[in-house]
């Protein structure tokens, strides 16, 4: 990016920051429109106490901020609605900083229960749960999406192999409950499988691009669809309400109707509706849409720069870039061409960038659990969307697709143990430290090859000297004898025939019958000095410990071979 382009983006974000909580909850469109149209304030006025409400979207994509504000303001004004159960499949918090998120609901008495796949960003709700003021449950995003879809046909539970042998399994861990949460369990053991359920949804609220005068809703400029259609159908099937908020009223020529007016109870207009963070729906960013904006590389750099401005993603230095190259090298060797790939957040995004900037990009189809198929997965706060996707599907569609055709996934890690188990869901003992499993359990259950990428230590300092990696200051071990919480069960993955790898500073570990086996060694790493003294996990060295090329560390002459 040029300096002028960077300054232009900074100016755009300053303007957005000054207007990011702008709203008019009484707004009504001008001109003759269907009686379905009403103000946001009126649309939430009939939500009863004890309702089960779902909002769609993920991270910064398709936030229905107006509804969060309206429900919060009504509660502060009237003391109602009370005792709500609130569902969100993906993360919808603002980390205690951004307005217009699910954190607007953090008032004692408004919510009884919050159910989600990923809860780390909902800091205000987690703080309430720490004080015993809110019950929190987590479920895998795949099972949540499929349960929402099932409710539209009158089914309220499903059996799945996902999560067996992990903390989600009541025979192993806490099941759905987080912290001191009790209430009705949402997961039960069912032989060799688990039975998942959700309470019947009675209110579905979501964001869309626009509506026509008759009240039909369109999604042609949205960055994700997630579970929008399924949640609306579920609420109506359960005798409840489906409510949309759009940016404008128009007659979209040639665009298919997303949800017809007869399947909606109310349509609201918020002129400041966002497509995604800092992208107003009225001036949507084409980079998130099929066809893109004509320059995928520039679009990715734009999103990475924005994340750095907002301090959402850590700054990656030479050591982190070397780790991303190591992950990309392994990826190119073990994932066959024409494969379908899922990419997680953090280091996996950097691995994906290395692959997509190489000749390998046409060899793979990248996807995200929101239903975005093809393109380059968007990083950081834009996670869930993609640059120049091929098409948009729903979350439920994508997880069904994963069950049949997910070849590989690249995911992050918090801890790894001697058995190859991985923890990505729990950072500490307090509810406010909890992350949640997200789509992770559903994805690893489906993938044939699983590549984890993450640091060898927490807080350690590494440097590159003379083309070699050096440990300067040791940190706290992340490879331990036993993880604090099992989000991925290594033994079960082996029994299912999966190939499992762990990419970290010392090199590449592979999960084998005897446990964690170091099979690739980074230049400059001495196992006796840099590995064994800094882990409580049982580590085995491969009989033929292959060296990693120095080009992976330095980046000089680094190339990825096209898979056969």
C-alpha cells in the first residue's frame, strides 16, 4: 500500500469512529411501503419476557446493531423484556470497546442465559457470568447451525459424533455449561455419540442489504449469510417473529429475493447499517462480494492494515513470518491439490496468506464456517468473510459440506499435551477468560488432515540470527503433560485415521501411535537445549529427524512446490 492509500484509510476510520454509534431507532422510510415496515423501536416492543432470541452475523460481519441498542434501551426504560435466552452462533461481542454488539445487553435481569459457539469477545456478558448474574452455555457452531435449521422442520435435537471425548462430552468435561452455569444441560451422552439441543427460537433478528417496497429482503451486498434464513424460518415455525433490519428500500434489479415478505413479521430500516466493520451498507466494499474489487492482493493488504490500525491482530515480525512459512511448507506437502480447506484465526491466517501469494493458490478452495465458499479468507475482525468469494451459502450448508468434503483445516492452539490433545477453548479459570470452542469441534471432526499452528511457549522471545532461529528468553510451556481442557481429542483423531500435525518454533510435530513426534527441526534448534527443558509433555524424536530449509527461516528464495 502507498502512503496516500494508508492515510486515506486512516481518515476513513477516523470518520467511522466518530459515527460508529450513530442511530435513529424511530426511523421510517418515506414513500408508499408495505405495512411490514416499522421502526426498530416498534419492532422490539412486543418481545415478551422469557423469549428465546437469536441474532445472526459473525465478528464484524452483518451486525444488527440497531436491534441490540433498541432492546437495551427498552429494558432500561420499561424493565422489559426480562429473562431472555439469547443465541448467537458466531462471536458477536465488541471486546468491551466497540458499541452496537451483543454487549449492549449486559444489564442484570435482561438476559437469563447466553448460548453461543464463541464467547471471548462478549466481555461484558462474561463479567456478568463471573458474578453469577448470567448463565452461559457453549456449543460447537456446526451443531448450533444444524439445530437452527432443524427447528424449521420441528426437530429440536440431533445426534452427532462431534465433541465425543472432549470437554463437551459430559463423561469427560462440563458439557455446555461454562463456569457456575447450571440450568438445563444442552448436551447429553448418547452411546458413542452426543445429543445436542437448543431451546425453541421465538424471535429471530438479522441484518440484510435492502428491501423492496413490498417487504421482500435482499442479501446481494452482505459479506456473510451465516444462519439468517434458517433462524427466521425456525422462529416462524415456533410461532414467533422474524425481524430484518436493512440499509435502504429499493427495487434491486436482477437480484434474487433473500427472504420473501410473507416469511417476515417486520422490516426495519437503519440508514447506517454496516456490511462489515467501517463498511456502510450504502457504500459496500466489493472486495467481500463474488467478483471482488479487481485486486485481491491489494484487498488483503487493506484488511491487514485495518486490523493493525485497530490493534485487533498482533504485529507479525520475522520470527512469526518464519513460522507461517513453515506451516505453508507443510501444508503444500501434505494437502493434495483440488482440496477444500478451512482456515482458522491467528497464525492460520498467515499460513493462508503465504499459500495464496504463491503459485499454489489455484490448487485449493478455501472456505469459512459462515458459509463463504472460495476466495481468500478475510483476517482479524473481518473473519468470516472472504476476499472475492465464489459464492455465499449458509452456515448449516457449509457444515454439511464439511462432513462430506473437507480435506484439511489449519487451526490455532492454546495448549497441546502428551496425547496430542489440544485446548483452544479455555485460557484460565475465570469465566471472563473463557474463549469457547467456536466451529473448531465440528471442523476437526470432519477434516481428513488437521494442521495446528502456534507458539512453543507463552511469552518466550525468539530471534533470527544468521539464518537460524534462537531462543533468547524462555516463556511458559504451551506443550504440557495434560491440557487444561480438551477441545480436540488426539487419540480419537488417530482412531478415525486423521493426519495431525503441530507447527511451532522448534519445528513440526506429528501425532503418531506413540504420541507427539518431532519430525522436522528448524535451523538453530537443539532439542536438548530448546525442546526438552521447556515442556512437560512427553516428546519423541523421529528416527529420521528432517531439517527445515534455511529459506523457511529467512524467507530468501522461499518457494512452495505445487502439489501433485
